[in-house]
C-alpha cells in the first residue's frame, strides 16, 4: 500500500491522540491535524506544483512536524522522497538534487542562506521554504501559504504498487560518489512492521523520542510510531542536547527511543544522568556506529536492561540482525555474544557466504549477506552496481564476519572501508578524491580511528607532493571547503609512502591496525 495510508489510517482511528510534541513540550499536534496538513501539502504538490507519481521531491529540513508532514505528503502525491542531510555543503546538495533528477525541493527556511547562491544551478521546477516565506528567496514558495490555500482538501492518493519507489536513500562505498538506494513502498511497509515485531512492540499509549534526523534512520522509527498512532517527542534540531534528552524522557514519560552509540556515550558522561528519572524507558534501540563493549555494559548497569541492538544497511534499512535486551548478558554463559550484532530479524534471512555464494559453516569467515522484503529494489541509474550488490536475491553487505552455531553474527571488518562517526556514514573514497585535488598532495588514504565521543574519527594519511610544504590545518581546511563538517578529517598524518597490497592497492588494513590493537568493537 501507499505509505501515506499509514498516517490516514491512524488519523481515522485515533484522531485526537497527540501525534507529535515539539518546542520543548510547548507545542502539540494531533493525528487529525497532522494528516490534514499532509493532505493539504499533497494536494498542493499535485495540483499547484505539478508533481506526478514517481517524480523525485528532495527534502532538506531539520527535525520538525513539518518534516514529518512533508514525508507523508510526498507519498500521498505518489512521488519519491529524496532526503538530504542538513549538513550537506552546496556542492553536495547540487550533486544529490542533480543525480536524483529531483524537480522540487522542500527546505527549511534555516537553509535559505545556503541555497540562495546555488538556487539557479539546482535546476528545480519549484523551491518551497518552510514557514511564511519571510526567509525569502527569489522564486521560492512559502510552505504555510500552500497549506492554507489547500487546507481541507483530502489527498487523492494515486494507485501505488509495492515496487514503486518511495525513498531514495543515498549511500556509497568504494565507488566514489554516493548512489541512491531505491526503497519501495513495499520495502518500507515491511521495515515498519518488522520494527514493531522485533525492536519496539508499540501501543498507541507509547511515547517515542526522536533524537536523530528523520531524513535518516529515525525516519524508519517514525513510520512504526505513526503506524501504531503513538506519540513522538521531537528533540530540538540543533544537535543532541543531553540535558534536554534527560528532561524530555522524564517530563513526557518517554517509553522508547533510538540512539547512536555516540549519544549513549554522551548520556553516560553527563553529570545529571544518575539523578535523572529514566524509569519510563522500555527500549533504547542502538546501532549505526561502533559500540564498545565496556560502554554498553556501563549503560546497562546505569540505565537498565532496555537496550536493543540492530545491524543493517541503507540498502536494507533498519532490517538485518538484532540483539534483544534479554540477550545483553553481562557475565557468564552467553556474555560472549555481547560482542555480536545479534541474529536475523523476523522475516529476514542472514547468512555468511563464501566468494562463490555458498553458505559457510559456523565460525568460518565470509561475507555477511541479507535476504528479506526490506532489501532495496536496486541503485538508482546504476544497474551494474545493483547486479554486483544483489546476487541470487542476497544483499551483499560488504561486511566480513562469522556466525556461531546459534545464528549470532559477529562483524570482523568492512570490505567497503566505510567508517561511521557519530552515527553518520563516512565514505573514505569520497574524501580521498577531494584531497587528491590539492596540488600539494600526491597520495591520500582515509581511515577511521577510535574516538571516545564519536565512535570513530576521520583520519587522513597523506603523502605530500615533491617539494610541497603542508600543514595539518591546511589539509583539513581544504577538505572542509568541499565536504560537510562530519566528513572532513579530524587529524592528518604525513608519511613518505603508503603501504600497498601485492596487487598495488593501498593497504587500509595495515593503516588501521595500529589504532585498533586491543579494541573490542561492536558494529
């Protein structure tokens, strides 16, 4: 079914239930109102803007009820969401809009200054800014004006097939530029139902806290919450505020949330945590970044047995393996599985395969592969890479690991060399290509190194060009001029040469090894 129906059904069944709370608890919106506004925007997109089924509509908005409404409005119009990271640079925005061939961009008015200089280069039919238009850009339309003009209209949702693309999730690996994983209405319906089956068994009376971007993993959690007509509290969008998180959990009796390990670490390090009332929490789902075992043990001891781990990829969003709270064993038999990423989710097959696609027996090392209805339709406009990634129905994750005789999966390495910093995917090849544009850099390799706050930090290892005199600050500034802040290196090491494998490739494993000796890492 069309994902927009998820909101419509909840609005019919629970019209007066609070759907969303924001602005430090000062503002609320019911499911009836959320659905009416989504309907109005869908009607405006179809009738006034000219959006047609399967058109791409880009969203660049901070967490807000307007972002939630925009997601459902795009689906109700039959179109495809292209979520943009709020931290993208102008070059990255241009690439994603251009590659996806998005015709429309809905943006928060806080991004007006970023979008202004590149507005003409975007090649859009329509730019819509949230609010009343006071942020003002030539040629932009005010979101609230659109809603007011079409308010009271019921969206005419077009016929939607399960394999129609609903979400274009940009990801990357060793191939350079990010590529769009085509996630269908069928994919995401399964993701939401699977979330409810395994990770958080919600009821309408439950309260969730949104502490990560709705344009990424938290958007998948939001689908499940809307499907059950539960309430969502939106943490303020200006970064993760630990004190506010603690206050919101206590004030709104939050029962469920999803956090990246960096956020869990920030909660553990905050001086007010031990005195905070977190007794309402039933589950804290975590994933998307390395989680150190000792940090996990401390979190369980101090916050309680509420943690649920998940492992997945953008190509199979939020659906791969999981580890239930009962399996977070601190000591004795079963405690060795605390370093695993759990076992296959409901309705999901997970296998460790050899290079010929055959299943390996327990404890033998191979590639972790996933097969389930959440696996993407393919990569947007990249049939060759789709064929390489999905073979015989299996999503080849590029992660190397093993499975014990109970089906618990242990990740050992990433063949794609991707690193995760603060819950955000960082792709070394993209950064390396930028660094190699500097006239003073001959060779460059980017790796992830342990970081107590962010899980992994970006480190560049650079070979200067002959006669070049480089500083760490200069290299970081050069990268930062073309990349989002979370992608630029946090440190730079200068070397005379980079280690190579026998076939001449840079040996990333050798580069990483000194930094990860003795480290016990969950991924």
